[in-house]
């Protein structure tokens, strides 16, 4: 850092803060990108180094040149040439540009992209924000945070990267993609420069997805025929119908103005693929489509019913805060009490058959076997918080007025689930995702057929396991680059109000889902085992003072596990007894039984009741005279539902040996 003098801030890139700086030795103005290692996982650091490695070997007048890079203990610093203007700022000031001006920029962008593809590099995040202009108004591509170097013989990728407004249709459909996705994004940029907005522009992510998939591009009448022809060739929804590089270079709108370095001509991504390669790509696409079709959960009749129901009228919305109140009515104490009245609490249910079933079930849930059902692949590419927030808020508004068609399609819902798997997602975005998925259950007048379809889709995309995974990522400390693979978690005292609110919405939604369909409960239990987060759930139970809502919902989930799947009682035991030897008071039933929140008092009574029925040995470990006296005092509680719960609990436990 001693070689450079920082002049001022230029803003944020996909990974770090960018500064304008001067090289002290020669006075050259440069851009200095500082990326902190702190709070980043080993995978993120590896990806950052990968970005540097890709950019280090790129040398083209239309690509921002890396001049130097180095690392300190806490930072990665990248030095690049300085470009004086940002295309998105110019576009914001002028609205749109003339065709002649755009044509010149397009020549530069095509030149840069041809060079990248010639070197088997996909940019994967082309957008106006990643185009800079130098003093000669020459366009230059920058920010290779999502770039991917494709090895020889590799022609398709499948992971979703990039910015939604410029995302190619094949990415939305989760189909394998190649360099053609960059060509679509290039077309979107050129279109926006000419018209003033992308081909498909909306603040709603779900609406945007529908537009890209189903709507045709609107072509303005004030552009030349050659310009329209070029754009139509890039903005073909079928990637196989887009212009090939040979056709691009010979198109009259750009022909003769593309800067081609000699080395580019020998590289395969920009050549027409062989018949064998095209056949292999076609086979892979067909297999992917067949696989998706085999898992479809909505048949044509259901879809017709849904369309009819949706077109018959849109119910009024409900505020986000109301989500707490209405969702809770689905699994509140009154309903739990009513269900319990229909249950036999005879402890003889713990028969030999039940023990055998429990053993078999736990064997099924061994990590090796369960991993074949649920797989958690952490993503580390940066999430644009504000961009996602705008999309999600608009989507929430749509769903609240009854426009739920997008939540009934697995591929679209999968895109909305993706932030839950990403370790860089902010708590704000996770909260919005959880709210969005909760709203269908609180909008009054939503047809039952629609709700049933949404439940099927939530099961298919494994929403509950991904919500659990998101709560784990929220608590996990991002490892230092020199650290090992052992995961370290934050102390609960380190969580701020935003973190805790996110946990509330996560477990509120999970609680509702596990109560409406047993398959959600099974997925939750599987996720506990695979993610091995018994200790985290145990710690969440100590949040009764800061966030009683979290404790309220977790107690309901644990009780429900014991009620519906007693063979999974060992999971409850692992949560309640976690690290019991290292804590003076691993779980204070007394504090929870005395809690000011009546619903917590009531639900703890029911949890203790089912512990006494299903696994009394666990309750015996946590039992003492204070617990007994506090429980018996609740028989005279001022709240009737609490009195009833305490009375039922005492009545069940009084015959246990440990009770006296």
C-alpha cells in the first residue's frame, strides 16, 4: 500500500470498496480495489483469488487492465487502470443515447466479449454498471466477480449467476448454459442504451421472470434495420438460435469495427461447435428438461383450476406484520389442545413396536443415507442486497393482492429460494424471502387449490431445509482464510435486532409448515441431522427474554415432533440435552414456566407432557423440585389455557417415579 496514495472513493464493487489512487513512483492514476478477508469463508477467498487470476491474464484495450495485486494479512488489494466514466451514470443522466453513440460502444463491447470467449472466459454478469469509459470514450468491461474460466471440452454451466434484469432465459429455466448467455446480456445492454430501459423491466422479480420467459421483446421503430436485426439476433430466447460469433463479426451493424487480436482466432468458444459437440449439448439439455418434467407437481387440471381461481378475483392483501398473528392461529395453543383431546396419552404406547420403529427411523436418518435425499451446497457469489430487496418487496406486494401464479412453479420458486443457500446473503434479504413465502397463507380468500399447489411446490424445492440452512449460515462465523474446516458460530449476544428478526420469520414459517403437512416435519428432522445443528437450536431456546417468539415457535416444533413422529424423539433429546455437561443450567424449565408470555408457559407445559409420555428419561434429567413446584403453581394461573395445559401435564406426570 506504500506505493499508492488514495485520492478518493469510487464506490462498491461486487466484492469490495474501490478507490481512486495515484501511484507514487510515476503519478499514474489507478483504481485500487480493497477486499477485506475478515468475515469471509475459505471458499469466498478462493473465489476472489480466482477472479484475480482470471483478470491477470486478460490483455485487451476494451477490458480494464489489472496492473498489480497483492495480499496483506487482512486484505486482498487489486490495482487496475483507471477509467473516468461509468456507463450507468451516463445513462442515468441522459436517459438514452443516440444509435451512432451506442453503435460505437457496441463495437467495443463486442470486441471485449469476443476476446473473453476466445480465452474460454464467460463474464456472467454483464450490465451497464460493469462498463466503464476512458478519456477517449472507449468502453471497457470490468468486475469479473462472477467470471468463469471454462476448461477445454467444457461447453455448459448450470449455476445461476448475474443480475436478474440481464439474465438469459436458459438461466431462469435452470438449463445448462454457455457463452450464449453473455450474448443475451450484451443484447440487453445495447437495447437499454438505445431505448432507456432493458427489454424486460419491472421491479418485481417474479414478474420479470414471467416476462423473460413468456413475453416478446418490443422493438422500437426509430432504430435502423441493421440495428434491429443485430439485436434480434442476440435476444433470441432459444440460445441455439442466437447469432454465432461468425455471424456477429459479419453482421453489417458491427462488421469491420471489431478489434480482434491475433491470438483470439485459435480459441474454440468463438468457433462454430462441431456436430458431435452440438449433439452432446442437445442431449444434456434434453436430459435436464426430462428430469424437470418427471418431477412436476402440478398437472394440467390443477393448473386450469388455479387459473380459473386466480381470474375470478384477487383478494385484498394483509400487512407483513399481520403475518405473525394469522400464521399463529394455525398452530396456536387452542388447536394444539383440541388435537390433544383426541389423543391417548397412555404411556403404554411406548411398546416394543414403537422402539423398533424408532431404531429403524434413526438408522434411516444417518448422515450418509440422508445426504442422498437432502444436499446443501453453499453458494458464495455476492448477493446484491438492495437489488434483491427491491425485487422481493415488489413480489410481496403482488402476492398480497393474490397474484400467486409464480409461487406455483418450481423453477421460479427455486430462484427465490437461492438466497437462502448463499453465505453472503444479508439478513434483510432472508427476511424478505421468508415473508414472501409466508404470505400465501395469510391472504384472505386464497383458493384452497392454490394453497395446496403452493405446499407441493414448497416441498419440491425443499423450502423448510433451506430455511433451516439459512439460519445456520446466519449464525456461522465466516472462517479466516488460514483457518481449518471447523465451523465456528457467533455468540447469541453478538446477534443484532436484524439478525433476530430474521430468525423469527424463518422459524415462524417453518412452524406453520410442519403443522400443515407431515412431509414438512420429516424434511425438518432430516435437515437437523444432516446439518447437525442441535446445538444451535438448543441455544435458540435461551432467547426467551430477547425474542420470545423464536422460543415459542421452537417449543411448538419440538412438541409436534414428539406428537407426530415419536420415533424421532432422539432428535428432541439431542437438542434439549446438548452440551449438558458443560452448562450449569442447560435448559431452564423453571424460567420458561414462569415466563411473562402466557403462550410460552402453556407450550412448555405441553412439551413437558409429551416428554413424560414419549421419553421420560430426558425429562427426569431436567427435573427438580423447583420445576415441580412451578408446574403445580400454574394449575392456578390467571390464564385459562395455561391452567388447562398445566393440569393435563401434572395429571400425566404425577405417576412418574421422578415426580415425587
